[in-house]
C-alpha cells in the first residue's frame, strides 16, 4: 500500500521551527553515538536527511541528498552547487557498490515496498558499506502526533526493523534512541528536553520517539533479483518547492 510522503514544504517548515530544531539536536546527538567521522567516504542521505548531513559532510569525499519523488526536493547545500537528486527509492541512479554509507531519515516509513527499497540500498552499497536508519518508534508518543513529520508513515518497533534488515542481507549493529521529550511547542517542555532525553535514555528507551539502527552490508549470502522493467516515470511539472501539480496538460496533436 502506498504511504503518502510528507511534503517537502512541511518538512522544511518543521525543521525551521523551534520544536524542529530541538528534535534535530536530539537526533543528531544520538547519531553521533552510532557514527563517528567518515574520512573520504561517499555518503548518501535518503529521504529528508539534509538537517543531519551537515555534521558528516566535511569529512566525506562527497555527500548527496536523494529525495523521493513523492516528497519533492530542494536545493542543498544552500548557496552552493547542488548535491540534490529527485529519485525513486526502489531505483536509485547509482552503479552497483558505489556508495560507502547511507543515512535514511523520513524515508523507510514512507516506502511503498520496504523490502525492495532495502534491496536497492544493498545493491548500491560497497562491500562493507554501512547504513543507518532513523524511523519513528511505534511505541513512542511522536508517532501518534501528526503535527511533526515523525507522526506520518508506518512506524516500526526495534524487532520489526531488525527482522527487515536481516531479511534483506544486512547485519544489525550499533543502535540508539532519541526524542524522549514530548512533541510539545510549549517553551517550558522544550527547556526540560535535555534532562528528559538523559532520563528517558537510561530509564525507558523502549518509549523513545525514534529508533536509530546501524547495519552493515552482508556479502556471504546472495539476494535473488528478478529482472523487471521500471514502473516509474518522471513527469516534469513546474510547481513551487517541489509540490506536485494537480493538472498535467497533454501535448496537442501536430
């Protein structure tokens, strides 16, 4: 079943808000405990990962921001040559074994076929390549609140995510959690976020807002891939910020 992506405009507005900035800080702190520096490696952010790519970009050989067609895309990095591509997550425009690391944020929960998406990531990762997935926790409060992007799509439990990784030839490794403070815009709650993050991580990690899992590409087992023609076609439209047009005019007969 198709899961509607959060629109690129809504994603940008959330991360420009005070609540969004606090969420970014909490998730980034958890990410830093899973991934350290990645000197001269090739990194792809899939979904809407741009708020988290900046902390890794300085060390990489190159960094790309791949944004799903159903979400829309914006230029990144700002005021620089664009490293953004509009993609279908089941058919990434990359050669086999060409990327060292993939960071998925606001991606897997919207995948039409999570297994096909994971198989495609396995294809483009180099031997020994690593993947980090950030997904809403189905037991957390954030997955139940629709005023943030973490309240959209299909949330996961840690067991579901681990099973999907193993099924698609990944070996799960380090993990972390984030977003233990409630998704409230009240300043009093936001002021308490640091204490709530520390307390939640040590006392109730099962109820975090997001789950963060790293996995490594597994090579000793093959993945059968059936040959198939692409089911995807880009239809170019002119619309602000990547918002899909509601009408497409057919070309006139000559």
